C-alpha cells in the first residue's frame, strides 16, 4: 500500500481562495451598481463629472464596507 496523502499544507491556500471567491460573490451587487452608473453616464442620464463619479464611488464603497464588513474588498 502507498503512503497516505497529506493535504494539510494546502488547507490555508484553499481557505484563502474560498474567502476571496466568497467576497467577490458578495460584492457582485455593488459591481452591478457601478456598472449601471457607468452606463447611465454614457447614455447621458447622469452628468459626466469627475466629482460626481468620485462621490458615487465613495458612497458605494462605504455601503459595501458597511454591508459586508470584513468580507468587503479594499481598494
């Protein structure tokens, strides 16, 4: 019989990857909101302004951090 396989060294890597995938999944609604804002700007429904864009990004990032807590992405 062969030696038993030991995957304990891979556990931290697997846990890190699962956490990353989970946080990306949870952040999906916020990415959709960012995409919708960008499409609204391109369509002319929202003013094309760097200040307005920065304010929107600040607000959506704060909402993401508030909602997801430690699972939120950091930019």
